[in-house]
């Protein structure tokens, strides 16, 4: 029998999604097969301190892990990994800045540690919504909403005027930070006078704001699993079944995702096989164009067609997330569960992909 691999699960982080990361990590800890792996957990506090912890999953989810008396301060040595600890691979269950934006991925690469997910270049490009839009547009992979970019430090009133002219006074618009996850810092703008405040909210999260026209349509998501550039199955990127978001709020912001129990998700079953295949093919194509590895969730809008249904509707790419949520209500594991891959099997696949990339 082969020796058990030691997997380090990273959670927390200096990010506006710190709390979501803790809950995601707790779910992974509860579902990872401890018969196959030795599991270690490391928490990163909001001020950036790293601690090896033996806190139970429920304390990690709640944040009580930080008070665990057995926590040990931890450091990484370039080229040698974690000081004093042998680790075979890292599962960074981290969302948002300093987690899925390429910084942690580059750090782990310098440390010589294999890890779940995309490399630093792909992670950074996917995290930056403006860059993602440009790359996908250049490739001609899918329709996209009309958009423009504003930079922090601009005169907010002048920027509002430029934006209004760019969109020909066609409202509503969405203003979002280019680099942020879980819909943090997003505003729906219905008139010019709302633009300065919306830009200010976005700039609180990032130095660059993306302004997009609103798209009327169903919010749908596809989970993708695999390594871009893999030469053969089972490592080739594949797409799950299709999910749909029903937001309790006016749009699917952070509160709607995690705080409003009226929001829900479901598996899409009313589309033709041809339309489903179009959507799943587009998801894999965008995943490969962006050079993703391991996992990502690809989000779209599906507009209503001339028939009044959606089989002839236009598919519009929204964004891609390289470390999507792994909480009990997160779409990524739910989509694979509905596709016949259990949560524990999904973790196994991600670990295998990390070792083979």
C-alpha cells in the first residue's frame, strides 16, 4: 500500500472573503478522505499571521480557531516548503485577494510546494475582470456585455460623465471592482447621479473599476474540472451540468449569496441538449483560453430568445472564478454532486490534478 500523502489545507487570509474561506475550508476538512491523506490545517489571520492549528472544523468555520491554545506559528522557506513540517501538497481554500489572485500561487511555487488550482499567471488574469474580458473578447469565445474601465484617483464626476456618454445614457449599469470576489463592492446604477458613489464603493476594494451594461437573462453557472494542456483523459478539462442562481436581492451580491436565505440555486433541466452542450462547450473553451488548472466556475447570462424560450437565446459570458466557494451552499460542489461526483471524490480529483500538472 502506497504511503499516505500529507495535504495542507490553507484558509482565512487577508481578504474581504476571509469568513467565506473559513466556511469553505471547514467543508473540505469534513469531506476529505482521512484514510487516504494525512491532513494538516493552517489558518491565516486577517492581519496575515500563519498558524498551524488542530482546531475542529466547526471552530474554523466560526473563527474560534484563533483562540486555540495549541496553535503554532508557521513560516515558509523558499524552495523548502514549511519549516519543520513535511507537506506533499497544499490545498489553498482561499477566496478573493491574496488567495485566488496569483499572489498565493506564486508564493507556493517559490516555496516548491505543489498546490490545487491554477498557476499565478492564470489566477491573476482570471481575478482581474477587465483582463479576462479582453482575453475572451480577443479569442472570440463568447458574447459579452459592453464594458469600460475606470481607475482610482480619477475625478468621480468627470468619470461619471464619460461613462454615461460611453453607454449612450443607457441604464441600468453595473459597477464592480475589477479584482474582488463573491460580488463584493458591486453596485447597480440606475442614473448618472449614482455613478460617483458606485465608483467610490468599487475603489474601496480595488484600484480599477469595471462598468458594464446590465444583461437581462437567467444567471447560469458551470463547474469545470481538469488541467489545460493535459494530453489525455481523465485530466482533460470537463464541464459539469448547468446550475442557475435565483437571487433574493435585486442582484446576486455578497449578501444575497451568504446572508439572505431567500436566495437559492438549482440544476437547469429545461434546456435542449443542444443548448446545454453549447453552454458547457463555451465554459470549457473559456477555461482553456485563460489557461486554468484544477478547477474554476464559469458564469454566464442566458438571454430570452425570439421564441419566448431560452433554447434560441444568446449566451453572454460574465466571469470566471478559479477558487470558487466550497461551502455547503456553494454552486461548484453542488454541480459536481448533481453530475455524479461526490464531494469527497471531487477533492480526490483536485488533489490528483495538482500532483499531475
